[in-house]
């Protein structure tokens, strides 16, 4: 189920990022070898009551050298385009300003729900200040204090109550959902066109499903696929669409909705820092990943070139050691036909469930081969293991004391599990749990 998206808009310094951080809270990744990127401060996951949603801080999307008012206008437009519910944030200490009215004017254009929040109401005496804000025309303002954490519950109650009315794009479980991410001009939309141009691919409607106009559905050998956010790959020409932050935002949204992520690299230019950052998002999200090296037609090569390029990728993307690498050309269509089989393979591995008895044989063999670590005279004891999740596969290892599980030992177990069961293309997670 795609999570609803909430965006915070408002002029600078009203407290958007303070509130964003409060809502996002501490979210510690269980993936150990973090590639050094945390999700950008502009986009993350929040939770309230039984709802999970994604939240955008539009204040983090700066649009080049645009003048102040143009910036916040674009941010409000982004909120309208990208969010299901909008939190319009103002500052109770300063009253309604011209810039607030500017934001309001943009937000009048949307039918999406807008929740008006008046921040910096740090104590009850200040509540008077919020009456001013009825003039903005968004109904009852919610008095909140980001720094003191007051009033957020009431505001979020209102936000999540609007989720009921959202029309969600939900695809069947059996449909394989994938996205192509990568920096501009690596050839993402050319790749989509090349894949859809393959003769045995039939672009079709699936009866009974509602779909976003932004996705493309096709069928290949009886299997249905959705390319997530195809529209996002085709440039439309709005000012903000070429900014890096905005493309990161689109990529993160697409990753969230995908089972498989194709990280596209330009073979002609090689790997740059931005590629690593983008690949890191896919890894952190726990998706199946394929690294696609495009424009291989223009690379001058001999018999060693591919091998060297792959080595280079492995060095730069240590955290993606599980991802297969495909070299191809959207232009000449060379090896385009290998993509769909790769997608099927990694997607199957991503949802693979292994048999508990075989898993335990593998773990016990591993322990026999390489004794468990010990600390201060105490040795880790492994009792048994169980797979607790798919997409990505996650394994609980039940032990005497979880603190004794060393990272390197966890890595060793991961390697043994991979050798025994495959799992190419998918991250897997292992955690030590105390046996009750
Ligand atoms: P943004 O530019 O809208 O993202 O605003 P920030 O979250 O960066 O906050 C701007 C300033 O307002 C910072 O100095 C915050 O510490 C402060 N601030 C945020 N929320 C509150 C609040 O509820 N009360 C008070 N007094 N200050 C706040
Ligand atoms: P996107 O921004 O990632 O969607 O990239 P595009 O698909 O728009 O491609 C950017 C440019 O690279 C265009 O001029 C394409 O014609 C070119 N291009 C895409 N794929 C290939 C390829 O495999 N080989 C070559 N030589 N050029 C390509």
C-alpha cells in the first residue's frame, strides 16, 4: 500500500524543519553498512496513531537563484503536486504576513486538504495570537509549538483524518513494480522507451485497477509490470523540475512505491558522487536493486573494459555488493532484452521465503565452521534462526545475549545465507534476538 504523502509549506523560519524533525523522530536504520547518506532532510517517514505516511519539508527544496517570493510560491506548487495533505505553517509570534498570504493564494488553487498550523505558540497565554490566522481562509488554525512539542497531536489527528478520502494507486501483489533512478541525462527515459519498444512487450490496461497517469503498465510473457513514475523521467519544463532536490524527492517517492529499483549510470561518464547518493537511497529503502550501466555503445572497449568497470562499481558501491550489474545501450538496444529477466530474478529473491529447517542447518554449519564471538569470557550462543519477513528478507537469530553478536559475525552469517539460498539483487537483514 502506497503511503499517503504530507507536505509542510510556509515561509522561512516559521518552524517547518523543527516540526518535520519532530514528526520523523529518531528512525534508526537496522542496515549496518550505511552508505553514509541518511534520507535527505526533505523527505522521510512519519507515524501517527496507526498511520504511516511520508512527509516532505518543502522548505528544504531551494530553487536556485529565484527571488524569495518566487521560491515559496514554487514550494507551495510542489506541495500541491506531490502531497495528499498539506500542512500550511505560519508563525504566531509574527502574525499574518504578506508572504503567508502569497502561500495561501497558491494553496487556494488546490482541492487537496490544507491544515493550517500556527507555530511558536509556546504557552497558553499566547493562544490569542492565532485568531488573526482565520483570515487566511483555511478554517480553524491549530496552535502548536515545535520547540515544546505542544499541539502536534491535535494537528496530526486532523492530518490523518484526511487520509480516508485519498484515492490510492494500489497494484496487485503479483504485479512487479520497478523504477529507474539516476541523475539527469543518464538515459532513464530512453531506457523506458527501449524496453517498451521490445516486440514482445504489450503496453496494456489492467482491468479493475486504478492507476496514476504517471506510471506505465506493460505485460511481458504473461507477467504484468508497472514502471513507477514514468512521467517523472520525462521533463515537463516547470522551473523546479530540474533542481537536484526535486529530482531526489521524485526518486525517493518512486523508490518507496517500487519492488525493484534500477540504478542507472552513464557508462560514458563513469560514477560520480551523486550516483552513490542515489544508489544509497535504494539500498536504505530495502528494495531489490539492479545497477544498469547505460550508453555502453559509446564506450571504447576491449575484453577487459567491462570487468574493470564492474570492479570500479564494486569499489564505489560497497553497500550494493548484492546488486547485479547490466551493461547495455538504450540507443542501439544491445542487451535491453536482458533487463526483464534480471528484474524477475531479483524480484523473486526479494520475496523469497526459505524453509526454516534448511535455514537452521545452514546456520549450524556456519557456527561449526567459524566459532561464535565471545566477549569478557562470555560466548555468543545461537539457538535457532527464523525468517521473519520478505521484501526484503529478514532473519531473526535467537541467541543468549544479543550484545555478543558482532557485526563481522553477522556479516559472516549473511554470506553463508547468501551462498545457500541465492538472494542476488536483494538486501537481507539479520538481527540477533534474545531467546525468551
Ligand atoms: P523553517 O525555516 O520554517 O524550517 O524553520 P526552522 O524549523 O528552521 O525554525 C526557525 C527558528 O524558529 C529556529 O530557531 C527554531 O528553533 C525556532 N522555532 C521552531 N519552532 C518553534 C517554536 O515552537 N517556538 C519557538 N519559540 N521557536 C521555534
Ligand atoms: P534521462 O534524463 O535520464 O531520462 O536521459 P534521457 O533518456 O533523456 O537521455 C539523455 C541523452 O542521452 C539523450 O540525448 C539520449 O539520446 C542519450 N542516450 C540515452 N541512452 C543512450 C545510449 O544508450 N547511448 C547513447 N549514445 N546515448 C544515449
